[in-house]
C-alpha cells in the first residue's frame, strides 16, 4: 500500500464513523457499535477492502434495523464497487442523496426496502459501470420512489452494462411504448427485469422482445397494463421465471411459452380475461411452479402433465379447466402444493401409482368440482400432507377405514358430498387435526363423543346436516342435523 493509499484509507475510516453518526437503531442489538475509532475499518462488519490498496470496495449495511439519515460522507468512498443499504428504514427523501455521481466505480447498488421516498436521484443515471441496480420494495405512499426527472428513459440511457434491474414498487407510470422502448433501446444485455407494482400502462410493446438474454421477467401487479401477451415472449430462450399476475391481461396466451425449456416459474394468476389452453408438456420441461389461477383457460389438463418431473407447485384455482384429472398427476413426486379447486373436473380421483411416494405433498385442494366415485383412503396417509379439501363435489359411497394415518394432517374438509355409511374411526386417529368438516353428507349411525377427546388440537368440528346420533358416557342423545362444535 502506497503512502497516498494509506492516507486515503484512514480518511475513509473517518468517513464511515461520520456516516454512523446519522444512524439510530430500532433494536438494541446492532453490529455497528464495533465500528470504533482507532481500529482498522477494513475489519469492521459490512466493510470489505481491496487487499492491495486497502481502499473500501464494498459496504453492506443491509438488514441492520437502522433508521436516521445518510451522511454526505458516504459519497467520499469513491473506491466503492458495491453498496447495499437494503431493508432498513431511513425514511429519507431520496433527492437528498445527491452525491451518487461521485461513486463512479459502483457495479452493484441495492437500495431496496430502505425507506427512501420521492424522486430517484439523478446521479444514479451517471453510474456507467453498474451491473445490478435494485430500487425495489419501496411500497406505500410514505416510502415510495418515483421516476419523473429523471424518468425511466433518462435513468437507464447510459447504463448499458446493466444485467439486473429491479424497480418493484417504483412509480414509473408510463405507456407501454415508452417503458418498453426505453429498456430495449438501452439495455439489450439485460438478464433480469422486475417491475412489480410500477403503475405501468400498456400494452406491452413488441420492442421488449429484443431482450433476448432475459432470464427473469416480472411485471405482476400492474392492473392498468391491459395487454395481450406478445407471441414473441416464446423467443426468450433463456427465460427461467415469468410472472404476469394481476395485469388485466387479455387475449390468447401464446402456447409456445410453455415450450421454453429453461422456464421454471410461470405465473399468470388473476387475469380473468386471459384465455389459453394447456399444451402437450415435453419431457424437457424445467417447470417447477405453474400458477394459472383465476384465468379463463379452457379445455382439459393433458396426461403429459406427468412429464413435468420438477413440478412442486401447481395452482389452477378457478381457471375454467374441465375433464378428468390426469392419472399421471401422481407421478409428480416432487409436488408440494396442488390446487385444482373451482373448476369443472369430472370423474374419479385417479389411483396412486405403486411406488409413487408423494412424500413432499403438503396441500391438496380439489374442492368445488364435479368429481365422483369414492374418496381414496391413500389421501389420508400421505406422510407430509397438512391440508385436504374435497368439499362441494359428488363423492359417494362409504368413506372406508384406513391404516398408517398421516401424523401431519391438520385440515380435513369433506362437506357437501354424498358420502354414506358410518364415519370411519380412523379419521379420528389423525393426531394433528385442527379442523374437520363432514357436514351435508349422508353419514348415519352413532358416534361416541369421547372419540374426539384425544384430538388435542381440534378447534373446529362441523357435523351439521347429518342424520347422526351422538352419545357420551353420561347421556346418549340423538342429533338430527347435528350442530357445529
């Protein structure tokens, strides 16, 4: 280290101590008290120095439960390459942060969830070495950022090295041709774009398809977007995550997007005017999460669903799907969450394949369909299952006794079916049961009230609408249309 570098390094330590003076802490615990005068600031938590020059190249103050003000001394740290102030509560108008242009060596800047409000500082637009810029998660009137002067186009015009741009919650509020055009013109190398809740207007412009390197595209929670999904989205060959929920999308969703082999997450939820069909799924698919709830998809779910070997999350709630549940659904042994409720599924629940463990499955909701036949007892024995909803269907016959009851089942909702016969005693051998609804079925016979006594976690029991007799050791009594407990 040269003598000039040593002087600069010492000066930077003093700048950090000055920066510290502006902070206060929402909890007593903080890592910053170890920032002490007379000690080597390169050893302080959150501080990283270059080994040769001794100058500070990284400052990470994220998640420190801090408030207060950012001192101008921060902008004396001109050797900084990475700056992270995320997830604090500075409650400071961002326009006061007027020195960003001095940090010309920054490659990574993260101000997400840090409590800054108002106009995004114009100095950020001069950080030409930036690779990653995160201004996101500043939700709420008092802590939101906006892009007016500079607007989005001015902000990113000279940031041609950007690979990641996260603007969730920043008020961009511009037409589709403007924000799409600005991004595609300046950031052709962009790999991650997240603009959740940015008050974006539509329609989505075709120019966005120029971003051929995109692996992440998040436009969800922009209800004024009102747009078709461009067919060109199927050309994003590197895309791993596409989130378009709650954007008032319309028209026909391009089926070829399902064929993107790198796509892991597809979320089209809460777009009731968006129509579409499910394709024949390829064995090359990487899909882990498919969320199409509350859309206007139609047709059936193909048996090739079983080709989605990596699928962990499937949510088709209220998506207008019809036909039988494909037998191959139980091949998906990584599945954790399954919601097919409020559709038009018919037929029986398919049998489980021998050797299909379903050991990760925690949530099953097949409610409000037109499913028939008997309820398979294997559903009550899935080792990790916590939620089982089969209500509002046309299940009939007797609910049979089962062995090896799940120790994790907490919610069992079977109401409004045509189940007959005696209530199986094994349903009362579910030790974690919190809520049980058997109402509006055709169960009969007598149940001993004391059978419920060992269910220590049971807080809701609904036996209404059942011609059932209930007895206890003290006094037997008949309960036609038994009440809720």
